[in-house]
C-alpha cells in the first residue's frame, strides 16, 4: 500500500513538474513575444516622430518661401503703383 501511494505521489509530482515546465516555457515565449512587440512599437514610434519632424521642417521651409514670394510681389505692386502715380502726376503737370 505504501508503495502504491508512493508511486501515485511520484506520478503526481512528475505531472505537476511537467505542467510547471510547460507553464515556464509558455511564460518565456509570451515574454519574448511581448518584448518583440514593444520593440516594434518603439521603432515605429521613433520613425513616426522622425518623419513628423522632417515633414514639419519641410512645410516650414515651403511656408517661408511662399511668404518671401508674397512679400516680393507686394513690394513689386507697391513700386509699380508708385511709379504710375509719379507718371500720372507728370502727365497732369504737362497738360
């Protein structure tokens, strides 16, 4: 009887150890999987931040160019109008 109970306990211990080993294996796999997911997310985040900064800089440069062109156009219009006013006044003085 003692031997049968001992064998039963031994089998139960072996079964529990096998279950424990399986759980450890799953835990290791899950941990590695979550680490890979975190690493991928971190890389994606860093790429997104970098691309956003590059795009922000590009758009800022484009806005600067457009503003510079607008200012130059405004200056051209003002100069042209001033020249026309002077020409008009000279023509009035002649007549």
